[in-house]
């Protein structure tokens, strides 16, 4: 099979791209995400048609946040768009006249990194995506592990603190409440409020109040050595690394890939994650250690991965 | 391939058995576990020779507690026997003249249940063994998931309580400190010490002091309705079920199998585990639920599973 | 000194009452709580004037939620009303021409119970108030313990779960997130959503959805034996009792008094609190146990206590 | 009253000293702690007689680890010596012919610091002693707060981690498992085992293995900048400071005093404790902050405090 299209549905934009067998994006288009569930489907179809006009494409892969059934056809539940048992594959196929597969977005991103990014050369890879929340994807023996019902790899919602922070999913103590972009901002705001003297650089990047601290301020302040910003990254890394150690006990991959916006900071965040991983890896003296790698494809991993998964049929 | 031998190395006994293709044990023998690492290897060889005299056997599978490398040849680390990078496969092959594979004991037991026990008819199964500690095994797509380095499925040592109970592995808050036979005894002793009035039946089964409460007393007292015994099982079930909910988020199997001595109590412990599993399953309204099944092979699962894995080569 | 006035500032109503030396309320009046900080002060003055027309009163005691300075004059911080370093004593004295003392509302309620309710006959009493949140008051040697800066007894915000639930105070894991009316409702909603079959009675009292469950439904359903409602009270009691055990290690009172709306359920909630208290009391075999008593004055404790504290000058 | 004797019963030594009204020790003697409960009583009497030969003394104060009843006469329970309801006051009075009072050792140390050490000028002081374990003492309004039954101030056993580390007291998650000399050693050993590269200085001070790391090594290595040693102190400080923040919510003292062997390191440990205290102090923007002071009397605080409490009668 030659060219395929990958679609990435984000909270504000829908991106579609024509991707070749080497994972190169030949053409892309972006449209704003419509507010209604049906509108999103129309927008996906429009984007696919737009981007495919100049190319001979053979299939479409769509990456969507939420639970996708194991036939890769129906979105069981999408947290952001109001899709409940939405037959996305059928509806898009009818509109665009191409075979469509639907994938969980974090799975698609993991596949992209495995095939064309940091995971090349590894057969057993576990990816975590530290974005606003925390997503995950699992490659075992060169195959994407979707689970019996299609909902494997929901790392963000394993419980890391009993009776812990309330999560949007209704549960408490979910990993993504402690290791994600949103968690990072909470760490920085709490610390800046408690010890403003130590957060002068950080507070100076916003309007001076803890409430206005954003992720970009924390990154910038950490690079300038602000103690509260550095400490906030460390706290995030503590939780991320401890979770990776658990995933090593469970999956035992040869490599972990850390992606998502938080990982854009590179070794500023990767090094403390590696340190925490080693700290908490059970039996670390008696076993080979998995590598902890930074993702390479950035925000394109999901689109490229979805396109490639569509190619595989 | 016809008959194979399975070997199960326990803390006090080594059991060997000739097993046919249907998982039936045709012949067995047991010897005490010697105190030295080298003695254990000799005892394994003796047991294999003894049990194979009347049968034409083609291979040997050994289930051992600890980390086994992904070539199924070397025990990297055994917690109970002092094996460190022990080339068990080679040594036993030299002694018995048959092909040998070494497997983690909980993996072997999971495989036994998958092939001949509660897991029949399922392709994606996750097993937990609630014995003295907590072991695990993973079947994905009908294959045992050993991990890249052979040490996947070490469920007992994922961290369920940050800064929690010290574990023999050197880490803190490991799942097996909260969901295992040892945990059950701790729950009962603590509660009986704090509220002896509510533990009259339970305390009456030992010598009247909390320190002498054993697992068998708790089972017996729970059947008689002792509130402290019932509550101890509930506490165990709370942790076991919450952990299964996490495993569902990670692996998404069609069934969980709960084995080990604690599961011998059947629905007395399985029902509260199921309840806790549903309580903590993230997104439970939007996804099919995995079944939570009692193991069927009891203490023979490891031996039968090891024999079958040897057959598969 | 003869008659004094107690004032209780609630979220929706301000109550004032004339109280005699035996703690009997002779006259009361209630006014709605105005929306502005200054308006509240005017309303307090109005209520005091109204209720004192037919009585010869000598002083006014005001119970206010928040931090009150140790001179009993200034509200440093009120969470509900927008008071920050508000000189409440001076402003009300100017308006009503009587000596005024300001007290933390939970302190006032504790004092009321100590003098005229469940605490009579005890010299060392610790009170907790399980209302929407969790408040506390401490009597040591027959004296109210206000602390060096006036802000002692803020039990609701001790940390009982590291990295736990976010609290309105900005911290995490505060006791009131686990033991309060609000916590009770959360327990019931989460459990009813996860296991609706077990919550039939409870769900039937609202509109059938977990989101509409209120405290009164939980009480009613628990009395009817609904398992989820009973379990929700037990969870609350688990946290309340464990916290009292800590307070026993710290203060070692002869009695605890449990007040607030949750305690209106009497032994339905008090008995499991006592059980949990005994379960977690350190050294319980070697020390006398404090009693755990139900409050007796209900919602009037604060008003009566404030009036009596004003009398003491 | 003029001179009194203070006695400090340690695990290996019993120290007695003659103390004047200014808290100056005029004469001391030390004897090894005998192995039997009755032997300890004889040794106390011997030490008192020895030290009092050259002085006119009027009373004896004994500081003992464990629960002391509120008459200051009977040791209800001593964790180290096998005293259970031991009538220590009577037995020593019979042997030495002087009035005797028995005090909890941490209470005595707190009193010593309050009267002659870091607490001078404060009326409301809370002391914690970070020794092998964690002890506490409370001064309210210039008086030692013993509690109704004599067992107040047992800070070491408040629960800071639900389901946390097992404590010698039989409970779990006690503060002293996270903030004490023993905890510090555990932190250092765990980290050195997990990341030996980062612990080179620390490991070089012992025999190179994590198991031989002692407190003195950690102090020395921290001063040399060893990252694992520094991080271990930080972890201890994190827990100590968070606990002090809770004590501020409860007692609201004007000052905390941190004593015990761990505090000998001065600002190396005090500064991170202060930082953590500010980090976790609830409502920190709206209230005066208690000072966090280093103890001044070192290991003599208990002896001097016991002597002074005997003087007060």
C-alpha cells in the first residue's frame, strides 16, 4: 500500500496529513474543531477530502481521545467530544469513500514513535504521553497491544495514590493527576503561593500571582534556575519515574518513550525521570534496565502513527 | 510431542510430575527442598529421573520463583534460594539428558490455568496468585508475555501506596504487602489486637493472642461469621480488586484469574474482590467488563503449566 | 454578669440569641446573611439590637468561621465572607454600644458543649464538628485553647493523606476532605455510580442519578439498610475515628465530642467512629481510653458558647 | 526550693545530675542501664545517691520513655524496659528518701528547652525530638501539657501515611517512621542501593555497601555535598516540616523547637524543615508564622527538665 491519511483530533484543531511508507508527511491541512459531535465528523471528512486532492491515497487512520472498540470502528466514549458509542468508522467511510480505521490517539502516537521515531529498533516499547493529561501506548512483539475490548494502555488512570486527588474520570489518585502538564502547573502554583520568595523568577513571568502561572512560565523559569520551577519539574519527574518503574514490573519493555508537551523540555525533565525510574525500579540490581527515551516526532506522532496503522489494515 | 515433565520448586518441597497433552498428571514425586543452591539442582535432577522411569518423556519445564532471563535458561535472581545468575537450564540438562526450559513460577501457573483451567476459551488473560506473596502472569493473544528481559508480570511489586509498607524487595508500598496471604494475617492480627471483643471466634481458634492467628484460623472464623475475620478478608479484597482495576486499564484482558491459597476460599474472597474491582474500574460504564474468575487447578497449576510450556519448546 | 448575647454567622442566616448563665436561650432572631462584608456587620448589629430590646444584656459574643486573632477582636481571614483583617469587634461595638468578643465558630460551639452539653464534668475535651467541613475546638484544664495567634484547633486542615484530595484551603489531603458532610456525599455518589445495583434504595430517593444524591438521602437510605449508604457512613467513620486516635496521641483528653450535622444520625455514625477510634488508638492496651460522645446542643452550640465566652470576658 | 536531681534513663546509660534553679548542672554521674526492670530501679537509686552525696537536694525528677500516668508516679508502659504499670515513684522514693516525680522523657526535654534553652521567652511551645524515634512535648501558657491520662504529646505515633510503614507500636504510617534518625538511615540506604553512582561519598564512608550506612555517615557525606545524603536529609525534612504544619493547625504555638540527634546538624536540616513547614502551613498568608528553632541544650535537655519539674512539685 502506498499513501495513507492520518487524522489527529485535538481539542481546538483537527489535523489531517498524507503520509508515505517512511512516515514522511507530504501534505497537511488543519481545521478548527467544531463544537458538536456531528460537526466533528463532517470536519474530519472535509479535511480528508482537502488533503487528498493531490494524492492517490488508499486508507484513513483517525486518532481520537477516548475508548475505541477493538474493531477499531466505534468510539465507546470520548471525554472531550460528546461521543458515546459513535460509529465513527462507518460515518467517515460513507463521507470519504475510503477504508477507515479508528485508533485511540495515544496508541496512534505510540505507534508513530515505534515505527518512525524513538522506538525504531525496539520490539517491546511502552510510551507515555505527558500532555495536559497522561496517555499511553504499548507495543509488544512489534504489534500494538489494544486489549480484548480495545481499551488497553489507559495508563493515566491507574491509581497511584489511594484516596488521592479527584480525577475527571470520577476516580481518585489517578496517575495523570500527578504526572502531566496539568499536575506540573498545580505543583508550581502551590509552591509559589507557599514560598513566593523562592519563586521570584517564575512569578515575574506572569502577572505576579500564583494563579496565572502557566506551563510555559515554568519551563522558562526552570531554565533560568528558579528553585520553585525546578522543584516542580522534579516533583513531576518523581511521579513519572515511579510509574515507569511499575510499568517495567508489568510489561518489561526494552524501552520507554516519553512524549507529550512536557517532554519538549528534553533532559530538563527526562533526566530526573530517569533518576526516579532507577530509584523505584524493583530488583534493579538483578535485571537489565529499560532505556528511557525522549520522543522524536513531537506533535506529529499521532497523525503519522494513525496513517501507518491504516496502512497495515 | 507427547509427555513432558513439570517441576515446581517450593520453599519446603520440590514436586515433579509427568503431564500429558491434556494437562493430566500421570505420575508425581515430591522431595524436600535442600538448603543449598547446588543441592536444589541435584534434587530437581533426582526428582525428574525418579518420575520419568516409567514414562517416555521429551522435555522438562521448571517453574522457579524469581527473575528468569528471556532465554528461559538462567535464573537472574531468586528471592528464596540463593541463586544469582544461575544457569539452571544447562545444569539440569547435563544431569537429566532432556531439553529443559525454566519459567517464572507464577508465569507457569498462569499458563496452566490458561490452557487447562479457568482461562480456557480466553485469549487475553491476566492471572494473579494470592499466596504468601502476590505473583502474576499475562497471556496476550494466546501467548505468554515474558517481557523483553523475561521479567514481566511482577505484579506483586507495583507500588500501590507511596511511602507505604516496607517490602522484602527493598521498595515500599508494594501490592503484595496489601493483597496476599501475609497481608491477610497482618490485617487480622492488628484488628484482633485493637478490638478483641469483635474477634472472639477468631482468637478462640488459636491460643487467644493476636500473635498466633494464622491464615487457616481467619478462613474458619470468617465462615463462622467472626466480624474481624470477615473484615480482614474485605480489606484484602479491597486492595486486590483495586489492583485488578488498574490491570484492566493497562492490559484490558477478557478475564482475570485469581489463584493461590487465598483464593481457595472461593466466593468468600472472590465476591468482595469483584465488588472492589467494579468500584475502582475506570470508565466502567463505557466499556465491557472483564470477568473475575477463580482458578481451577489449585496448587497444581504451576507444575502443569511448566510441563506444557516445555512441550511448546 | 447576667444575660449575654450570642451571634452565629452562617452562610445563609445570622442568628442572635439572648442567653442566661445556665445556657438557656431566652430570645432569638434570625436574619438572612447579606452578600457584602460590610452588610454582614450591619446585619449583626441589627440582630443584636432586635434581640436585646426586651432584655438587660451585658456583652456580645460572635462566632465566625475563619481565623480570629488572639485578642478576639479581628477576623484575620474568613473563607466564606470576604473579611481580611476585619476589625469586627470595634465595628460592632460602635454600632451596638456593648462589649463584644469575636470567637472562631467551632471554638464557640466546643465551648457551648463543654459548658452546657456533652462535655459537662470533663476538664479536657476535644470537639470535632462534622458539618459541611470539619471544625474543631479544644478545652484544656477548663479553658478554651485558642493558641498563641488565635488559630489553634483548625483540625479540618491537618494532612491525613499525603498527595491527597485538593482542599479549598489550597493544600491537599486535609482531614475535612475525608471526614465531613461533603465527603459523605462524595463517597455515596462514587459508590452509587460504580455499583448502582447495590444503591437502589439510595438512588430511588433522588432522581435516580448519582449526581443528585444529597446528605439527607444517605441518612434515610442508611436507615433502610441500603448497602452503599451504610458503607458511605462507614468510610466517613473510618477517617473520623482514625483522626480522633491521632488527637488522643496529641491532646489526650478525657472525652471527645462529635457534633455537626453528620452527628445528628447518632449511633448510626457514632458507633463506627468509636470502632475506628479503638482500631487506630496507639497503645490502646496500656492507657485509659477517652470517651467518644455525641454532641447534645445541636445547631445551637455555637450561639450558646459565644454568649458564654462573652460573659467570661 | 534549691537543688534537685534530674535522671535520664537511656537505652545504654542512666544519667543523674544535680541541677540548680538556673538549670546549671553541678554534678553528674552515669551508670550502664541494667538489663532487668528491677535492676533499672536499683541503678536509678544508686545514681541518685552517688550524685547527691556532696549536695543538699530536695527532690528527684525522672525522665522515662513511655507512658507515665497523670499522677507522675506510675509508668504504664515503657517500650524499651519491660515496665508495665510500674510504680516507679514509690519504689525510688523508698530507696532514696526524697520526693520523686516521674515524667515522660520527651516532656522533660521539652520542659528543659522551654525553661533554659531555645524556648525562653515563649509561653506556647511545641517541641519535637528527632532521635532514633520521634518524641514530643507541649507547653501551653507556661505549663507542661500532660493530658488527662498523662499521655499527651505522643507525636511520633500520629498517622501521616494511611496504610504506611509498620511501626513498632503495632500501627502503620506513624510519623516517626518518616521523620527520625531511623528514617534518615532508611532513606539513605534505599537511595544508595538504587543509585550507587550518586552516593559515592556516602558509600565510601562505610564499607561500600548500603547496609552499613549509619547516621554519622549521612551527616558527614551531606556536608561534603553527596547528593544522596543531601536528598535523604531533604526527605526527612519534608516529613518533619509537614508534620509541624499540622501541629501549627492544632496547637498554634509561637515557636517550635526541634531537638534530638538529627537536629545537631543545625541548619543543614533545620533550613529544609523550615521550608517544608512554610510549604504546608495552611492559611500561611493570613496568620503569623511560628518560629522553628533549633534546640540548645542537646542531650542534657531531659535531665535538666526533669530536675526542674521536680522542683515545681
